[in-house]
C-alpha cells in the first residue's frame, strides 16, 4: 500500500489605499489546502520510491497481463478569507473525493477509470462569472454546487 499527502498554508499581509492615497493595513488573509492519497496494487508489483529523486520510479512488469491498482484521494482547498470585514476574499472552497482503478498493461501505458465527486461552496463561481439566468451561482445556490465526474483516461509515457 502506498500513501502520501501534502498541506499548504498561505498567510498574506495586505493593505489598501484610502482617501488622499493613504495606505491602510488590512488583516492578513489566510488560505490553505491539503490532499491525501492511498493506492494498493491488487495485481503486480508496487512502484519503488527513489529518495535521491524524491519520486516514484517506473512500474516493474513481472506478470503477464500487467499490473492492476486501486486508488483513492481526498483533497480540500479554501480560498475564502473573512478575517477583515472591510475586505472579504471569496475565492471559493472545494472538497474533492475520487476513486480510481488503473491498469498498467505494459510498463509505459496506464488505462484508468476514475470517479470524482466535487463539493464546492457558493463562492466557487469565478467571482460571479458562472451564472444561471443572469444571476451568479452564489445567489442562486447558497449551499454551493456539486459535480460528479466519470472519466476514462489513457496515458502513454515516452
């Protein structure tokens, strides 16, 4: 079994210019995000990790018919900041859940079947540019908008 993840945190100092072009400090904006991934090789060999390269190496193919892998991932990003009532930032917040079945028929080819569920808050509407009937989604859908995605993908490495 292979597991990994990352966390990102941004603390941004900011300011504005008011009357008479006077600089006024605003409260810092904070954004964060993370993901966690787990995969398990049902059939075949696990990928080997190379500490020198800080990455996983190519797939080893020791069995006829290739390797078969299941994987799951959860990720979250929050680009909203409400610390300063004078200057809210509403970039949107999203949580994504995904599951994959990947087949590696040969060393440099992967064929994957993916399912993704994406849960977006009401601010994930591209600053009001995503509309329905001329109104921003943040007005029409206060609980946000969700997506379901089914995907078949093929990747060939050279």
